[in-house]
C-alpha cells in the first residue's frame, strides 16, 4: 500500500488494519490489540515474543493491568517519572487483549507511552494499539517509513512528510522492566537508563 496521511492511517487502524508510524525509539508496526495476529503474521514473529500495548497517555494503560492499591501507586509513580518515554513496563494483567498480545503468557502485558508527538496524536485517536518494531523477526529494526513501506506492502505507512519529527527517533528500542511482585527486573536494556534503587 502507498504511504498515507495521518487521517487515513488512523481510519485504517480503527478498521483493524496493520499500520506503521514513527515513535521516539524505533518505528512501530501496530494494530488494534484484538488484531495482534496480523502483526505476528507480517513479522513472521514467534508467538512467545509478546507485543507492547502503546497508548497516548499513561492513564489509559491502567485499565489493562491488575495490581493492588500499593502496586498501582508504585507503577503510577514510575510512569510519572519516565513516561512518555522509552520505557516499557511489563505488568500483571487479566485483560483479554493479553491473550492475543502475549499468547504464551497472557498473565502479563507490556505497556508504554511514546514520547514522539505524532505517535501520541495517532494513539489518542485510535485508542491503545498492540505494537512492536517494524521489521521481519530477527532482523534489524527498519528506521524509515520508506523502508517499511517497501518491506511491508500490506501495511498502511505514515507519509514521510507527515513524520518529519522522526529525527528524534533514536533507533534504539525501549528499555523493558518487569514487575516481579515487590520490585523491578530489567528484561532489556534499551534507550532509557532505569533506576532500580
């Protein structure tokens, strides 16, 4: 498919199509959480590699996670410190979307709010989306909309001129931290230095 305007991309995502847009780390391949199987198929991705739920604001993420009051307070403090930004928090969940986004362990879900304004603008209008880097599984992340459009002809890709602020994308994935029940464990050291203390 050709590269499309922001409006056409949002409409496509709402209809359940695969879309791609820049973020503050690497460009995202995204779909509604219930259509996450489209991402796995397009990337040829193993089902034991979970996707990330990306939203425009941290407040939208709390509907998808399960914790007691004190846990929720800790998670919200971390979100207030690091989000929007290059941090993915893996948290306990009972949300049905986890079955499609994390098929081998639907008890957890990774959540993130990107820093890039265009990404948040899109997410504000589509609602939270299942996301991952735009590349075939095992290959390097594609960093331009043109490369993504060439590799994934079935994906609605944001027009280059609409994503000019991608210069702030750093080409390094987000840091992933998992809540273990009483503290954090770093699963992937990425763009952000997370303070475990």
